[in-house]
């Protein structure tokens, strides 16, 4: 009798472990309204979606200071709302793409595919990070190597509260390309707490933030992403004459949806980053 009980106990414990390691999931609730990014989280659209919480430390134990978030799928990008309990906020970094990880910060990892690539050498996802002042850091990661030079105009707004800080985030869909149009994505949320309570915590359990195989699941992406699936190839630069002056001209093939008109913007910069030339062209698909 005791042997049977022992075997049963081990079986239940193993089942519980497997269940704990299953990626967590949440629906991408569609919203057509505008979200004012002010960190207040007051729009009616936020009231229609539940909070996601129960963050755990990387060792699997519950986080001492909780974090929770909501997510909405807007017309042109994803919105996130955050509430972070923080008894001693560390908030020193002031510069974009600086070492935000030395501060209290929240990290967002997004892989716009149902599963990460089986070959980790080509696995690609985007990584966004911000501190309680809304100072941002972002990078594109491929094959485990981050590219912090990659920049996109995502937005944050945060406010300090009696319990810690709140924040709202907007990430445009085009910042997440390339994607196949899948309606299920993988993502995770991480929290670095650098105050008196020093801990790393995560929404979908994993032993490290960058483990794409354990990212949570963002289901039912309600947006047609055809407008953001664009490529520009066979490009070349030639010197052309215009009104007696010689200018560099860029040519190439734009591949996208045949139902959408595009605007292509091109800029040339000097080695020190100053804008030297800019042009914008409207493109109408053939056929």
C-alpha cells in the first residue's frame, strides 16, 4: 500500500512540474479606440481585458514584489499597460539605449511567429526595455546576438504611484517584421528589480529571460499585417544628372500588398549622422 502511494505521489509531482513549465497564454483583444499614453491606464478599452500577473523568479518561486500587465491589439500596433509594485525605485539611467538594466526596468520580448525557429542560429525576435522614467532601450536579436543599433519609434509613458510605478507602452507592428501573417505569436515579459528587493521575475516561467522556447503565447492576433509585410530589394545607387547637377539616385523593387499604396522615404546622412538629403516617393502597385 505504501509503495502504491509513493508511486502515485511521484506521478502527481511530475505532472505538476510539466504543467508549471507550459507556456502561459493570453488573447490579443482588439481595440479600435485611441490609447493616450500617459501611464494612467484609464481608457475604457483597458477595462475590457484582464490583468496578467503571478510573475515568478527565475528559480520558479513567486516574485516578492508583483508585476502585472494587460495587452491590446490596436490598428497599427500593440499596447501594453503595466503596474509594478516597487518599494524602493532605482531610476538613474537617462539616455536612450543606455544600460537600462542597471535600473528597475520592465522588458518585453516579442517573436511574431507561433513557434521559435528550430535552429537557434536563425532564431529572431525583438527586445524592448524601459525604466520607471520611460527611458527606452531596444534591440533586434538573431541567433542569440543582439543588435542595439536597431532603433524603432516605439513609445512609453510612466507615472510613479504610492506602490511603485505604472506604465503604458505602444509598439508599432512594422517594428516587429519580418512575420508570416500568423495569428499566434510568442512573447514574454520580464522585470528587473534593482532596489532593496533585488530580483528578476518573469511572466511565462523560464530560467532566463531570453529563452524563446518558453515565451508565452499571444493568441488571436486580430490584425491584417499585409501592410507591414514589405521588402525592398535589387536596390542600387547610380549617379544621375538633374538640371545640370549630379545626384545619387536609388532604385529598386518594392514588394508588398497589391491593395495598398506605399510611401517610400529615403535619407542620406554624413558619417557623423547629420542629414544630408531626404526624399519621399508615393508608390502605387502595378496590376
